[in-house]
C-alpha cells in the first residue's frame, strides 16, 4: 500500500467491478453522485479503475473527466438505449453456425484448422464503444488535471497474470506482485475489448505478446490497482448484494441445471474476489487502528477509507420478466439450459444487454446510492443539500 506518488490531499479512487449487463447498476450509482455534486462540480474520482464491463464505464468517465456530470448522463443514455445487437451478433444463422462449429470441433477432436474462439461474436461492441468513448479524452483529462489515472484490468491467458493497464500522471510507476502487475500504456480499444471478453462467450484479444480475456478472471486483488496509483479513499460499486451473515441455505432435491452451474462459475469469477478483497481491507484497517502511529508507519501501511455500494436485491431477479428481449435463437438456447428458471437466471442477467433490463438496474443503483446519501456526501466532502421531495430517489425516470 505504499505511495507511487505523494499527493497533497488523499485522492479518491473509484472501483467499478465486472458483471456483463449488470454493470448498468454502476451507472445508477454514478447518476446519484452526479446529482449530489454542485452545479459546476469537478470529477470527484481522480483515480478510476474498471474491470470487465466496469472497464467500459471507467473509460467513459475518464475520457470525459473534465465534465463529470455530462459523462455520467451520456452513460445513462447509452445503457438505457442498449439492445443486444449493439453488443453481439445473435441471428439464427450466426448462432447455430457457431454452435455447429463447437459440436464439430468436439467430434473431430479439435483437428480442424480453425477451432472455435467464442460462442458469441462481439464485433458490434467495438463499434458501439467507438461511438461512446473518445479515448483521446483520457490524455486530455490527465493534462488538464481532472484525472490522475485510469486503470483497465485484463487477464493474460498465457502468463496467467492479472494485468492492470493504466494511463495517467507520468510520475506513476508500474508494479509487480504475485500474479498481478501494473503496466503504463496509452489505453486503446483493445484494452476495453479484452477486459470485457467473458471467457468462452466473447473472443480473447491479442495485445502485445499474448491474448487477454476478461479482467475478472484470476483478479485476486481488485482493489489494489487504485491503491498502487495513490488512492487513499475508495468508492467501491459492486454488482451483487453484500450479506455479512451469508446466504440462507435451502434444502433442494433437484439436480442443478446447466445454467445454474454456469451462473455459479460466473459469480465466482465476477463477484467473489471483490468481496474477499473488501473483507481483507476491512481487517487491515481494523488492525491498523489498534496500532500506535509509529507502528503503522514502520509497516509502511496506511488505512484506506472505503465506502461500498451494492445492490439491495439480487440483480438476476430483475432479469426474469425481460427474457423476451433476447434474440429468438439465443432465447431458445438459454431456455434449454434452464437460464429462465429462478435458480438459473444468473446467466441471463449477465447477457441481457437490453434497455428494459438495464434501465431497471440504473434505477435500482440510483435508489441504493440515494439511500446512502448522507454517507456519500460525507465521503465526498459535499455540503448536505436539500433532500428530494417525496420518493424522488426511487422513482427517477431514466431516459
């Protein structure tokens, strides 16, 4: 937790985790932050770190850091107007052609010249991101002092390392820890595509000397990039409810569906490491609080103030009413896997890139953040403002 750069004030870092379509929830939280800022408020997060779909939100914020509110409103519009065809190709011919390719490869033992790379083709996503994000704005935000650094994390399939590509203050140095490194680069579209490439679902991306996939894979310390870049306060936005007492165990005799098993694996990739890292950071802070000041300094550790905002309900529950928004072919295949049953809906919640679902997530994120309004204002050093009349926090319309 040592500093790379000494800052006059403790800079605030923003952690945006992965989660496919669930990342729309983060936009709702950011919308609440934008509404709490004063009219001409500056970017409250000089250090922004994103992984997987969270990397897309992070890059959009960093590229528009000179006008934080406008960047957030653009994200709200982009996610609210989303349709599956803007993210992946899932026409009947493409979908069954790829499924046939997988089956054929299995039958001939992988002896074909071109083995399948992914189940879905996410080429439309690259075009969408080009419309959403002006990557040149990242460097401009750094030059104008609105941004210290942006970090995008991806997972190397050859090295097995979690690589945090970062662009920011030239004084910042890279780092190396066990199976995780930080590399200074100029962030490009390939970094975003790689970080959000869900294993097997979307194709890996070649960067420099190896192929990279979703940054949530093998990311054992998702909070660490922000700390390496100098953050001493962290707003962490998750995409799964936090339950200090653990989930209630329920008796069941039904064998888990393929979708339930796949959802369990996806949750382990996208969610577990963040929760574990938050628990570890809380334990370190508690230990440091019991040490004398000179003892903490000798350990070269500093307490990190953390505010965490997470969904007040499981996001997969919100996906079930919107199953008709999937393209017909994909809906047919997911139904066969059991993805629209209650226990298997986790998979659907990651792939449901449609405005009907994402707008519901944005509204929930806004509501959950406003439920912590006082804590947010204190954390960001904002003067308390007049509370919204009635239940505005819960009923805000998403355009």
